[in-house]
C-alpha cells in the first residue's frame, strides 16, 4: 500500500457520496503480482488496480503508442548524422514508473479500499488515474502532451506520442 499512499492515489469518502456522484457502487480493486524477471531470479512488482470492465466501444479511451518505425528512423538519423544540423542529434526515450498515478482523473471515479486500508462505509475517490480504469492511459497521454506543448514541443502529425522541438531541433 506504500505506492498508492505515496502518490496520494485516493482520498477516503463515504460510500453514499460515491453513489451520489457516480450513481453506482465503488469500483472493485485487487492486487496484481507480476514477476519482472524469471523463476531463478524473481523480481515481483505488485500493482493495486481497479477492475473496470469495458461494456461498449468508446473512442475517448484510446491512447496511442509510438510506432516502431519512428524509433528506427530516429536511430538511423542519429547514427548517419543526416539531420541537416551541425550539432549531433540527441534522442530521449522516457519510461515513467507508475505513470498513471501522475495523470489527473478527468471523471469522477470511486474505488473499493484495499484490505490493507479498511474503513467501514468508506470508499476511495480518485483525484488521479489508476491502473485498471479504462481512461488511465488516455489521461496520462493528455497530461504529458499538455506539459510538452507548454514547453514548446510540437506533437507529430503521424503519431500523437512523438514530439519535436523547433528550437532544440
């Protein structure tokens, strides 16, 4: 329960408040354990996730992933030095741990509290996104896009998750 608390994932609220603004019961939750290595050298990561089930097709929950071809082109340009600039090309690939926790929730979401944080009649309201909610990835994408655009980056026409900064080339 350390990471959800550290990131302020949820605030406690009475369950009847959840019924009032969501018009349904708090979303179920569970812990998912994943071995990131192998059986000989295990490295388990535990994630607290919501159990939201997609009931119908909804384009608003789409989140893009960068095309592999884009990365290949960038590596080729960096190695060949054919960018048109006198300065060497610098590439930055970022992987953010627990990325969903940094994205603001854009809709009201309530979850069941984990067994490690019991409180009768209470649920958790999410000010931030959580793994397992349908819009977590698109909320993260919207958040980092906003930040990069504010810093002068331009999203690619071909892929909304690739950016270019004109001044920095």
